[in-house]
């Protein structure tokens, strides 16, 4: 007897445009350039943004450089903050640890009550004082405008501060009425000794529409894109001991990548996907991280739906702009400043208009000469961070200084590979995905502006 095949549900389609050009290093060379050049470029670019804001903020107060500060005379200075930290790690401390019989205790956070801020520009630097600007709220590399005057003790007493504020944003796309979802996941950690292959298969089956009833399959057909935000594999660290590897050990290192390739092949056969490198993936350490080499994925890379992308990663889907990282920028901010949660750190990077303000001071980055690719020139609709300890979201509505656009922020995070995060392109709703009472894979954050 012939059995009729079930009706196929067509998958929704969406336009895709990559915006990764600033994060791709062209003709990478190192000619002895110093990191001072990226700080100089950052100051020049952000100062050009702050100058118009300063004139409307305090129109009657003169603007001067650090050397132009006069005792008792109120002025505004635009410069880069440097945070002097008593507990900041140094190479000399590492050397002392190797030579000392008692190892040095390394803290997880490096704030201290004796930390203080310094403002510097091309002309010089000055120590900051007063209770208005708290060292615990800022990090090295943030460009600000400060109102104040030189005190008798020789420091610059800060009375007010102006940050770059939320950047402008392209107009929101009109709501089409169609249900389309973008799925964001991170921390798959394929190869982890505690991971369960069933979890990965549940994730694949749900996204590709091979799981659940007709309603669940209809939901899966509305997924138009998948983004994997780093830490996709976990290679046994015991094997990476700087010694020659036996053939069996080489095979063990390659196994997690082969398994990941199999997972991605099943997904790429059904929908477009972007994979970003993370801190634990086989990629370069410093930001921006290069895309994972396509030779690592001999099977999935044959599909035109497979894209290996850099970290940070920016793109547009149906006119909705996404911007995100694999989490290194926010993790580093948490080490060197204080905040209520990761969402507050995410918001600060937007208001500072800089994706990774601690780079290159405490966060590794490429020594760019005449630009700083981490500047946020346009406000994304979705701002996400991967590989965090928990899933969380937040909605913030605000007006950027000097702009008429309004901003909405959402963010989420989790290191568990059992949670997926859905973003609705039309209604801006978001939710975590579950299947058979089992959550599967994710942790991220996002922003919406109009």
C-alpha cells in the first residue's frame, strides 16, 4: 500500500548583508607599530563626535587641552581615561611568581579602593579628583569630556562628565507581519567530557524541523538564520603541553572539530548559519578574531549557507542590524570595573560608543595604525554577547545626546549549551527555545532602537 508523504512546510527566507569589513584585517603586517597609535586614532575619532555635544552641553565654558588647564579656572577637557590600578597584573609579577617559593594569589577582579583615574591627550596627562567621577565605573581607554578646574593640590577636580552617548541609528524596518526568527546560540563546547550528544541532536532536529508535531515544525520553518557566537569546541587542554603529539593524541584533538562539522552540515543543509570564533576555539587570541578556517569544516563548508565570520560580528537580516561578540569584551570589563550585571556593562559600551574599551590595555587586540574598528558608529538593532553565565534580558529606552533616535536594549547570556535564544524580526519579541522539556543551547544580548 502506498503511503502519502506528509506536506512539506517551506522555510521562510530573509535577505542577508555582511557588515564585517571593519573587523577583517587586510594585508596584516607588523612593522614595529605601537599601541599608542590606536589610542590616538580613538581619541581623534571620538573627540570629533564629542565637540558638537560639548558646545550644546556647556556653551559658555571654554574647551582646552590638558596643558591649557589653569588653576581655579573652569574649563572642559576632552581626553582618554587611564585607570591606575593597584592590583592590575603585570609581567614582572608573573616573573616573581616563577622565582618565588610561595605563588602569588591572582584575584578574579582587580579593583582596589586606592585606584584613581588620569586624563590624557596629545599634550599631557593630569590626575583626576572629586567624587563625581568614580574609578570603579570606568576603565582605561574610555574617551570623555570633563568639566572642572585645577585644584590647589594639582589635580583636576571633576564637576561633571559628558560621554559620547548612544549613536544614531538607521530607521527601523517596517513590520512585515511575517513571523521570522533568528536563533542565537553559544557555548556548544563540542568535545566536553560532560556534554551529551543527545542535546546537540535535539538542537539540530528542532532547528531543521525534524522534531515535534506540525505546530513545532511550522515554528522551525520560521527560523531564517542561525548564529553561533563562539566556544563551539572544547579541546582537551592536557594535550596542549608544548610537546610533540603522538598520532593518537592528534586524533583526539581533531575529534571535537569533526563532530562539530557533522552538526553544522546537518544545519547548513536546511538554513543559513554564521559561526564566530570564541576564546576557546582554534583561532587567534587577539581581537578581532579571524574567522575559523574553512578547512576545519570540509563537509559543512561546501554549502553556500555556511559562513565563517570574525569576532566581533555585524550583519543585517531584512534590514535589522545585528552586532555582537563572543563575550571577551564584557568579561574583561567585569574584571576591571564594577556593575550590577553584564547588561550594565553592555549598556556602557554603547554609551561610550566603543565595543572593547579595555583593548589593548588589558584585552588583546591587533595594533591598528590609523583606525579603531571597535568604535560603534551606528546603533545596532540587536546587540548580543555570547558565553555568559546565565540568560538575561533588559529593555532600556533612552534618547542619545545630540540625537533624536530612541534606543531599546535587550541582552541575554549563558554558558550552558542547552539554551537557544530566538529573536523575532518583526515584533522584536524574544524567547528561549525548549523541546521535550529540554532546553538547548545559548546566552546573549540585544538592542533595538527607533
